[in-house]
């Protein structure tokens, strides 16, 4: 569970904050007026999150490359037809 501190306290104790995050592997959420503003996390956790994000985007890119190139208006027509079909089916059920 991350520690929550106010922005003023974080500013006044910045060196200690950095130490507790770096040395203690602590996560800190800094709030302003009780509202979460930023999170301070250990660099290894940050690097792990970035690597995971990049891996997910690579998967998405591979999926996109396999998709057929369909014009946007054709996609819009297909979506409109699907919505109409569902609405018609619901109308029949509601009778």
C-alpha cells in the first residue's frame, strides 16, 4: 500500500522521500488538498512498467499488421448495420 503525503510535506522532506522510495522500495502518492497528484516509485518498478507497456504495444502492432485494410466508411456502414440488427431483434422481443 503506497504512503500518501501532502505536497508541502513532500517538498520539505524531498531528500528523505527520495531515500525512502529508492532505499526502501516504497511507493509514495503526493496529494494536494487531499487530491492525488503524482506517484513516486522506485526506478526498477518504473522500468518494469515501461517494458510491459512496450510489449503490449508490440502485440497490438502485430495484430494491426494482420488486419485487412478496410476503408473507414465501410467500417461505419458495418457498425450501423450491426446496431440496426440488434435494435430490430430487441424490438421483436419487446412485442
